[in-house]
C-alpha cells in the first residue's frame, strides 16, 4: 500500500486494509517518537525484523505480534478498552444513569409543579 494513495480520514469510510495501514502508521510514529529503529523494536518485542517492516508497509500482522509491539511501546492501552469491555456492566451502567436522570426529572417536576 503506497503512502501516496488517498485514504479517507473518517475510519467509517475506510476499507479494513486502509484502517490497518493507518493503525500501522500510528504505531510507526510511536516507534519513531521512542527513537527506536525497526530492528530495535523487533529485538525488544521479540519478533522478527521482517514482521515490523511488513506491518509498517501494509498494516498486516498477527494479533499476538501486534500486542508484543504495543507492550514494547507502552501503548497497550490502545486495545485495553476492547479487552476489558463488559457489555453486561455497560448495560447496567447505562440503566443506572437512566434511573438517575428519571429521578432528576421527577425532582424538577415537583419543584416546578
């Protein structure tokens, strides 16, 4: 995938391949900020240099290797929300917020009525 190719900035308009490539470019920027070469990152993450090169050029990588890279760059939080997401808890939280809003509305009605 060439960096000259137009990729929409809105993730909803991107293909899966384009999103993977854009994610890889974000990870590459993090590597550069940390002043690591591709070889340095490969060694620290305990993956092959060719895996880093392929990932940065195409966005293609196994999930396990991606996790190793993110841990090495101290960016594992980028996927933490998905790992820790609990739909039952999220629903319970939503219901609790909804109940609080109902109580507030009832107070307003009593106060104004």
